[in-house]
């Protein structure tokens, strides 16, 4: 079941400059794993050594932050749009 993943500009060098890439999986975790098979190195930029989404990376499913859903266990369905958004910090 394909979904579309919106890739932020800093990570597009890993996706051949594609902003929107197709991915398959029933959960965010499966999608991240499958994305890494297509675009090696992407998983390591998004997840830490424990496999958890890094603190400074936000992932949204149809504009809902997965931190307020079920994190990587959040389910997705065909047609959903997933956005990977690096957190902005500053002062």
C-alpha cells in the first residue's frame, strides 16, 4: 500500500533531490525501514542508534505529529501523506 513521504531539503541529497517519494508499509516504522532500502542512509539521519525517531526530527501523518499518536507504531493507509520535518531551534 503506497503512501507518499515528503522529504525535507537537507535530506534530499539522499533521495536524488526528490521532495516526494513513494513508500510502502503499514506503520511509520515499516515505512522508515523500507525507505532506507530505497535510499540508504536516510534511516540513520531520522532515527538514533536505538531505532527511535531523533528528538530534533518531527514526523507527521496527514498533519498529525506521530509523537501524539503511537510514534513509530502509528498506522498508515494508502493515500496518507507523511512529512519528515527537522525541528527548528534558535533564540
